[in-house]
DNA sequence: AAACTAAAGCTTTTT
DNA sequence: GCTTTAGTTT
C-alpha cells in the first residue's frame, strides 16, 4: 500500500498518530474512534514507508483475539505474512524471550507454563501440607497474582514485612509456591512478565540486546497495563524511546485485576516530551448514544479531558424500561428482539444483551428460549454448555462418526455402565496396539478371547445400544433423539430438571438434518471460533469491551447491580463502575435500550431495587422511560409496534418457510394487511429481503 | 468408581 | 436460591 493510499483513509488526528514515529507517543483513543485502524496503519506505515524491518517492531496486546485481529489486518494491508513477527500478547511475547534467555535466571529453557488450574492445584497441595483451610486457595492465588503484577517477589515481601499488610502464614505459602514452581521448572502467567522484567534488570547485556532488536514499541489497551507490564515496556523502550501507547482512561475497567490507569499519567512523566494525540471522532454510534455516554463519563473525576463527537445523525431515541421483576425484564428484552427481527431491520447477530453479572444471563436465556430465539453466551454456561446437552450432542456426534473417540469417552459411561477409567485405559492401550479407533477395538474385544466375561458383557452392552442407534441414524432428528433417550436410558437417569432442557433440544432439532444440527451445536460450544451463526450475543459488559453491535440492550441498570453493591463503598471502585457503564453504552451503534427491574432476586432474597444512581447524571430529555406491564406485553411495546399479523390466521405467519418460483426457499419475517390482501416480507437467502403481495406472488408454503 | 450429602460461595477475568 | 465442589459412604 502506498503512503498516499494509507493516509487517505485516516482523519487528521489518526494521521497525526500514524505519522509521529520519533519518540514517545500517547494516543488517547476514545470509544469507537478507530483505534485498531490507527494501530494497524501505523504498523504498516513503519514497515512499508519508513522501511523499518517488521521483525523489529514489538506490538503488544492483552488478548489473543486482539493479537489475531491485528495480525490479520496487518497482513491484509501489507500483503505480507506476519509469521515470526513480534505481534502478540504480553504473555506470549514474554514467553518467547524467556525461551531464549531464562537459563540466566536458573530455569531450563523448556520450562512449563502453568494455567490457573495448575496453579490452583499447586497452592492447594501446599495449603494441605501447611494445614491451612484449602478453600482459601482462590483468595491466596489472587493475592499472589497481584503481588507478582506489582513485581513483589517473596523475597521482597519478606524484606518489607511492614509494607504490604504482612501476614506470616501467607508469606510462607507464597515463598513455598514460588519454590515449587522453580523445582518444577514452571512459570505461572504472572511469572512470564515478572521474570522477563527480572531478566532485563539483572542482565543489562540482555536488556541492551532487546532494546536494539526492537526499534519500535506499540502497546494496545494501555489503560489495562499492570505495574509489571508497564515496567517491561519502559525497560525495552528506555533507550530509543520509540514507543506508542494507545489507550483510553475512560475505558479502564480492570483495576480489580491489577490494571493501573495511572500508567497513562506515568507514561507522560517517565517519557519526557511525550506527544499526545487525541482521537475524538467517533465512527460507531449515533449522537443520541454519545450524548448519554458523554453525560455519564463527564462526571468521572481525574479523567483526561476529551469529548467524543460524530458526524452520524441523532438516531433512534434511547429507552429506559422498568419492569416489575427480572423475569419481566427478560421477557421485555426478548420480545423487543423478536419485534426488531420480524421487522427485518436487524438480524440476531446484530443484537447484544449486556449485563453486570453472569447470574443475570439465566433469566435472559430462559426468556429467549421460550421465544425460540438463537443466542450465544460469552463466558458462563450456555444451554449448549450444559452437561446433559453436551452428553446428548456427543451421542449424536458419535452416531454420525463412530471413529470419534473423544465423544465415545464422554458417553461410554453416561448413564453409568461400569465402564470407568480403568476399563477405558485398557481399551485405549489395546486400540493403540491395533492402531484402531476405540469403538472398533471395543467390537474386537467382544469377539476375542483373553478378556473376562464381565468386561466383555459391559462393553457388549454399550456396543449393542450404540449399534442400534447407528442403524437408525437417517430417521428424522427428533425421533432419533427420542430413541437415544430411550435406548440409553438417559432421560430416566438424568432426572426431571434436565428433562426440560432435553425437550428443548428435541424441539430445536425439528426439521434439521443430523449434520447441520451438529454443526450449529458445536459452533455454540466452541468459544473462540468466529460465529457465522445468526444469534443474539449475551455477555457481561466486561466481555463486551472492544466489540460493537447495532443494537445493545443493557439489563439491570439498578443500584446494587450497576453500580454493583460491592463497589459502592469505595470511591475508586464506584468510578470504575461508572466507566463500566460507559463501556456498555458505547458498544451501541444505532440503538440502545436500558432496562431495570423493580424487584430482583439476588442470591437468597428478593430485593426492592432503585434505578441506577448513574441515571441521574443523564439529562432527562436524553432518553425516555417505559413501563413494562406484565399483561399487556404482547400488544404494547416500547420500541416498535407489534407486527400486524399478530392475530392473523393466514398460513404465511412469521417464521413460516415458503417457496418462491424464482428465489427458492425463504422465511417469512413479517406480514401485513387483511385476509384478502396480505403482504408479506420474506427473507430469501439468495436475494435477501423481499416484500410480496400474496395475491400476486406465487408462494408455496412448505 | 459412583452416588450421596454436606457445605461453601456468590462481581467483573485474560494470560 | 442455586450451583459447584469436597468429602464420605456403598
């Protein structure tokens, strides 16, 4: 890409950010201001125009997803592979350095990286040995994590007994934990950063080597850096000072896990003559949404002054809906989504429902399932993540592909058939010898000698059941599912509570074939795979950071939830809640709907809830209030009027599948008019949305 | 090895 | 209240 072409796609501030490449640069990138664009264009500019070898640009992000997106976009802009470049997360890039240098710290280069469950197990075994209540391991783990994030090693903790709220028992655990890690030649996540900092500080020659190797540093989400990450960045950049930090103090919502917004101020102090660029033009949201966002964040003290503006229109009015309780709130949201969808203006994937705590997802899920709406939960357990659903899906997967040994292992003892770990290990060993799938090995074992009769009986029992199911794999899916429940005895074993979910699964399989059903099911459970499926996104506001949706619902805008009651006593935490609310609002592109419940069940008690205190910071004219009355729900709606065919008797109701002679099969999205002159909106996969009159269009219902 | 029972925890979370 | 997990029993 040429310099001209590159710059022509940027606004003046973005250009400023991309063109300033000598010395420290701080880019304050407001929500929706094209932050990723600036970072990727800057990378491309450094590489293609300034001819800086791409391998000497260190670009650090927080999540794998952000790193992957950056790589993809840089590849797209430059047309060159990003393989081997230093684009990645703080952790992965630190690990890469440590793989080469860690022997200098007394570890071997083939060190292991412990994930949080490994770390947790290690802590628990230490607690057991020290006779400390094991249930405390989570708290201890997070305390150790925050110490490491602040670069406080066990030695340092012991040396400053008075400084850090010293607790002798805890210090012993910390010392021991770190010892064990070393013995196991292992590092936990926080060690990756802390040890890299140690390496640089204790070995000036190594530091110098990397200072030379990286002639430019690019850091994303700078407001999320913790002390150790900041120190590392500073060390690596302290020589040439070519460092660009991109962040937004208004979107700092991870203080609880060690992030320090103050690093933004520190940056300006530590790097003299820092050039500051503000990206304030917002390309994402309507004026109405920005007004709300702006009035909420304006009251945040100590923020760096900035004001987002947009050339977008005023857009839709913003609503705040009050429901009598959390179930009604969920119904209201689900109903509104239905109407938006039927109007054909939005598909499900354009819509997100955000909330403060994962617990809120439960009622939302229930409401959406009642209405047959596809949804996807980010984090937490979704419908497809439930054990019973995963079990049954595994049965189906196995029926479709008996070589799938992973699924086999999941189902072989569900319900229990006395085929436990020992038996499976034997079968696995035999399978390895014979170089065959587990299932084929099982069939072999039944026929061969040299196994006890009871073992063969157990396996035969399983194989017979499954074999019958495989024979019938081509019957209609709901039938097949019922056969699975009966033959395996799953329903009676699973109990009644799970029966509802299983029935829901049968209903959702209506009219689908095995293959496509399984595809959607695994897409739902797959966490990181990009989802092509049309589904509403359900997630916490935290997980929504960095994303955008045409339509955003934020549920539970009440005191106690937003801000959360744990945060109201502490001013800093309260301000973080404010920023969290701001992050939620700024995810919306065209439409924002906030809602609350008068009464909400939280843990044991039903509480009377008050509207969020943050609402009083928004001028009254910026949004309008709606009351959700439980009975009138089907008729009255805050957002859009119900489709005219609500009581329509025409066979072409919304959701019906129809065939058109020219456009093929489509789905009715909406229909209007009286019985003798019905007009329908139909979505055809081939040509998109079409408005047709039943009198003239030669539609056939299928 | 599985099934039952008691008990804890319960804001947000990536690496 | 509900869900997860640890510990005990069969």
